[in-house]
């Protein structure tokens, strides 16, 4: 049974008038207690009283009366003068020269109150006392803990406060102390009393027996846990040791002997209540933490002097300095002392014990965390941590929360849920053998990283080779990892190695220094009034990136260790975008709106990128997503390309890997267009004709590369090579165009002819890639998404199934072929999207200028280009950007060939060229040679036929210019000889194939296989029949008659290819008689000149001739 300790120390009897000490006169009731418990002190010396544990009320009352007298004079305390005499002298705490042998006048001069001040003086300097004296002082405080009357300095300072604040509280059992402690910050308490209460609380930090109720309530738990102060030594009885020991009981802890995790136990309810009260007092007043006073005094005086008298403000002031990287940081000893206070108070277990948090976070606690006050196990702390970016979160609340999270994220034992869930995984997977938590040791800050590396992902399961976390631990690890990502200071991997680099960045979450709403501590004479700012909303970042974002922007300038840490953290954010602070803050609503069906965290970024330019996307989220994309371009280890293309990059682009992801993408993309020697024997081997073929990249790498090229084409900020090459051009032509949605790149394309050589050539490279792999073009897929879903969904599925296998029949450019087909087919063109149509015509316009942008033409016409157009191909390949369509123009000249087989195109090439000519006839600007040579004539003769660009979204492109040129040729209005030649070639093309002439084809289409002039020959044969009008129909007969007239007219411009062609052309000419007469006169002149002038050579003898 626990007996109330007597409130009387080891001591001596009161002195008599002659100075001799007399034995105490024990009452009969007390003698029985002495006989039972202290029989060896039956001589009734005053040492007996220190042995007693009194239960009897009568005896206890008697001895308490005597104890008050004993504590009035330190000389009466047994061995006190002997233990503390030297300290009393050195500190000037009393006059020990006056003793029993001193004159009566001097002894009478010493009042009870003045002599009690000696003990008080020693207590205030306890950190300077010798160990023996300190033990005596603490022992006295222990024995005074039952009744506040025994602590005379406190009694005299608090008599009136007790009557005013605790009138109904009876003395004994430490109840008056408890009442005074609870009213420490009551404005009605006097300054002197508050000071004495604080002094006694400081003694408790050195010896928990000073707190009578705490020692009594937790005695059994301490004994059971095996960490009681058995020898009553100063180190064993400290509050810090006692608290850590008892906290370990309720948490999993490791047993070295058993090499296993011991499950949590339970403390007695009374002990838990006392512990809770003790934690709150320590959080309220930093002076109750001896190590904090010892190691942080300089920092406090320099940076936190104004926080000395606020409830809980000193802890947060120091914590703010510790997690800051732009101001002077406290010494490591001070940081450890602050960490020790956080660990001792276990503030995350019940965060409202922290007065600063309770005040600053009142609104969000009431709104988002209501009902969790009694949930325990850090429920409130987790609620605040998970709602850092909620609208109710104030800047003050988040700031102070981050100050606590700085320590929690470095010691996972401070997070109760994670500690309970991951204790066994920490031991099994990460080798974390901590013998006991009752010893103060900073936990391994890298433990969370180890646990995170064993996390579960979608579809993974534990195996002997790759063990993963338990389900419960995985949930808690991901929770704390997301919290750690909210500020760079919370991640020790980055913060510790990047402090010097962070000093170059603005302070993260640069909140204004707000005044605290400090409760009155009574020290109004030393404390300035501080207004409250509870309603202050969460501030946005000031201009200039902060924290991790700043480090990411300066990645190339960081020192190696810091760069490596930033790369690691950034790579994790690429896998799980919610680990990025900017994404967490800006994209919560967007993730719910667009990506609610996404279950895998690794797919979240891809979803946000997909909806990045959606009109409903928040601008802040769009910027955050692009920031992640830009960061991924700086280092390949950050990008998803590292996972899918590492082996390909090492094989083909090893040099570029050190230059970043953007350089690797450029290198790998060049492999998509493989160059082979031309087939022509006469072609020099250094000239290569592009030939699309199966990619040398692995399927997974090819797929990821296409995704990267698509992202790159969306914003010039994601293409540093193009951005650098076009920086001047962008300022000149596109300064008012906002980046994103492909706008800047499209602007540069519109000013293509005016760009600098470097910019133009880089832009052409991008066009060439998008022509080869249509899925790499953002503008195409964005403008034509609806039409792709309607007309080309099977093509898209087939491309995904084929991977990187490229064939002539199903090339990666099949998407554009499908869309252009749907745009021109009779049954689908009327409902075709005008925006997509405009973009397709722009692509066709560009493709007509350079055959390198037409993969199908390159493939099917490769042999014909080598055979007929090698010179043009050479000139084109040497150019860094598009030419004026010389190769296609060359192929068109051979397209009209119908007589000489060796000059004719092969069937596939013929079909492709015919298709291109058909599109040219639908829009004259798709023939760059015609548009260039006839520009003046078109402006002069056909200005009313031209359509502006904004009218090109109509169903049919403008063929009126073509008809106008034909009429102008017929009327001899074309001034340029080059233009006349091009128009004649256009007519010959139409004469070669009915499909090429859109008007004639629409009027005269018949069921005859097209190509090689077969349908046209049939129609001409029918025209010679008497019933031609009835057979062909009025419309076809009329249109064909017009065309025949035109053909007859332009025949004079056609050049004969042989003697028979020449004879036929002369015979059919309207000037045939003039030509024949001219030829007759020419030969007649030669004849008559010969007759008149004789022979030219001289005569030679016959023998000479014979010889």
C-alpha cells in the first residue's frame, strides 16, 4: 500500500535556549508507527522522521506541525549545512556563521522567513550546485510536495493567491500545488506567486518526486516498466527519463534480447492524466526544460527575446529558426534540446495541448477536425497535416504546424499511427533495432526513405526477393511521405545537404512574422501587447520560386550532393505527382474534377497533363503541372524516360545522358528517321534518301518517346533546344502569345519564312518528326480529337497494337492519312470539323513544300526519286529546312508520261502523286511552284477568287483560282512564262487522269478503273459518237467539251518528245501552212545557193580519189 510521505525531512530537534538540540516528543500514536516501520530509530532522534511514511491522521498532523518549524531554518535539516555549506557561501545564499553557539541577540535577529530564503536561493541556482548539495535541495523539495505550507518561500508568496484562487482546496496531498499550477496564467495571480510556482516546476524537471501527485499516480507504472528511480540518484529521477520510459509503454518498442517488437501496453488512467498535465505545462513554459535553457540561451536572447513570456511561443520561435534556411540557425545542441522537448511532450498525440497551435488553428480544428478530440493516436495532428491547403487553414496555423512537422518527419516514433503500423516492418525490412525508447536517442531520419522504397504499388505483392510493406504500414508511410513533401525543410534528405544552396532561394512559405495571441502571464511590465491575427488567410508565394521549386530551377548550379538529393525527390514526384508541393496546393480540385477515376498514383500526372489545357483547368494547376514537366527535362533520372529508355539511351545516346532529358529526346528522335544509301548506281554514297522503317528502339522506349514528343510539342518551355534557338524570333513575332497549348510553336510556324536560320531548321526538325509520327504532334491531336474518335479510332487502336513496328501499309503517319481521307470523301466531308480541316490543310501545305515531310511519298517513290529526281533530292537533303517542292514537281513531270515506259512512275508512286495533285487542284497553294510562279498573275487576274485564311474552314477548298488560271491562259492573260508552263503542266495532269480534275470528275465519273488515262480515253471515244450527248449526259458533255477546247488551245505550249510527235503537232497546228511554207522556202534557198555558187571544195584527180 502506498503511504503518503511525511512532510518532514531528516533533521535535528529544535534548539533550546542554551542551543542544545532536544529529541522530539512523539505521541503514543506516532510511537506505534515508529515501532512498526523505523524500529532502529527508537531513540527518538530526528532522523526517525525521515523514515516514516505516515498513514495515521493524528500522527501525521502532529509531525506536519513540527515540519513547518523544521523547514523554517535550513540549519535544522539533517546534514543540510554539511552538504550545502560551501555552496551557500559561494552563492551568498545565507549566514551560516550564526549557529547554536552564537549570541542570543544574533540568533533572535534571524526570522523564520529570512532563513527559509536560503533554500529558495539554492533552488534558483541549482544548476550551479555541487551534486551532494543539489540532492539535498531536491530531497527537501520532495518532502515539501505534500503540503504547500512546508515550502515557506512559496507559502509566503502565494498565501493571498491561494485564498483568492483556491479557497475551497484543502491542504495536503499536493492539492494546493495543483490548484496553483492550474492558475499559473490566471491574470489574478500575483507575479511573486507565479515566479515561485515556476521555480518549483523547474525543480520537478530534475526530480519528478518533487511533484507529489505525479510520483504517486505513476509509481506502479514506473515499477512495472522497470525504470523507477531505485537509487534516487539525480539522473534516474529526471522528468525526461520518467516520461520517455512511460511513453515507451504505450508504444511498440524493440527488444534486443528477443530481437522482436514488443506490443504497446497501457498506463494507469491517473498516471496518464498527470502525464497530460505535465506535458501541457512544459509546452506552456520553456523554462521547465533545463536543456533548452542551457543550450539555447544565446539564440533566445538574439532572436526570440520577445517570446519569453508567451505561452508556448518560445518553442515555436526556436523551431521556426531551426527549419529556416535564410536566417542564422541555432547550434546543433539547441536543435537537439528543442527536439527533446517535442519528444517529451509528445505534442502530436494531442496537438491542442500546444497553446500556440490551439489558438492559431482554432477555426480549422472546429471545421475539419470536429469530433476527433478524444480519438487519440495523433488524430487531430493528422487531420491538420492533411488539410494544410484547405481554405480554412490560416498562414499562422500552417506555419506552426510545419514547425512541429519538422521533427515528426525526422523521427517516425513521434507519429503514433505510423510507429504502431510499421514497427515490425522497420525491424524486418530496414534493420532498425532500437533497444528501448526510454533512452533519449534521435531516431534515424532515413528510416522513412527505406520504408518508402519497399512501398506497395498497384498490382504488386510481397515476394521473398522483393518484400513490400504490410498494408497498414504502406498506408501510413504514404501518408507521412505526402506530408513530408509539403515543405523542403520536412525532408531531411534534401534539407541537410542543400542548406547552402537554399540560402540563395527565398524563404519557403515566407509568412509575415505575426504577433502571437499571448495569454496574460502577469509579466505585463516586461511584455509588449500583441494583437491577434486569427483570421489571416493563407498567403500565396511571393514572387520567385521557393524551397524545392527553387532548387529544381537551379538544378545545374547545385553542388553534387544537393543535386543528387533533388533529383531523387523530383523523380519520386514524377511517379506520384501528389508528392509535389505545387501539385498538392494547386491541383486538388482539378484532380477531383478530371482524374477521379484514376486509382494509380503513378497515373495522376499523366491525367493532369492530358487535361492541362482544358478550359476548366485552374491556371495555378496548369503552371504546377508544367513546372513538373520542365523539371523532368533537366535530368534524365527524373523523367519517366529513365525507366523506359535507359538501355536504349545508353546504347545510342550515351553522351547526351549527362546533358539532360531534352538532349536524350533529341538524340533518340533522330533514330526515327533512318537514312539509307540511294538505289541509283550513279548516286554518291554520301547522299542518303530518307526511308522510314522499323524503329531501332525497344517498344516500351518508343511508346514513351512518342509521349515525350507529344508533351514537348505542347509548350516551347518543354523544348529547351527549340526555345534557345528561337528566343529572338519568339520575342520578335510571338511576344504577345502565351506559352502552352502549342500556341508559340504555331506562331513560329506562321512566320516560318521570316525566321532565323537556326530557328527555322530546328522547327523543321520538329515538323519532320510529327510528319513521321503523327501522335507526336499536340496541335493535330488537340484540334482533331473529335474527328479521330469518329473516323480514325480503328487506326489509333492499330497503331497502339503495332507498337514501333512500321510498315508501308500501316505507318505511324496513318492518322493524318485517315483524317485527310475523311475530310475529302463525299460521305464524310460535310460533317467534318472546320478547326481540324484548317489544321489539316496547313499540314498539307507544309508537306507539299518538302518530300521529307511525306513519309508515304518517300517510301513508295524511293526508286523513282533515285531514278528521275536525284538532283532535286540532293539539293533538298542539303537544306536544313523545307524547300519549294522540287522533288514533287519533278515527279509530277513524269506523272503525265503515258508513252515511254521507262519514263513512267511505278504504280504506287503514281497513285500517291495523283492523290497529291488532286489536293493541289482543290487548293492552289498546295502547289508551291504554281503558287510562287503565278503569284503576280493571280493577284492581277484572280484577286476576287482568293479566299482569306479564316474562310478555309468551309467544306470545299477554293478551286476557283485554278479555274481562273485556266481561263487566263486561254485568253492569253498570263504574263509570266513560268506561270504558263505550270498551268500547262496542270492541264496535262488533268488530261492524264480524270480524278485529278475535280469538276470533270464530278460530272463524268464512270465505272472504269482509274489511272493511266483509261477513263479519259474512254470519254474521248464516246465524244466522237453521234449520241455523245445522250450517252454522257448534258453536264458531262458540256464540261468535257470545254476541256477539249482548252486542251486544243494549250497544245501549242506542249513540246514534242519525238519526230512523230513533232509531225503530229505541226499537222494539227492552226499555223500548219505557214510552217510548211517556211520549211519549203528554207530548203529551196539552200538548193538555189548551191546551183549558183558551185561546189565549195576543189576538184581532185581520179587517181587521188582512187588512192
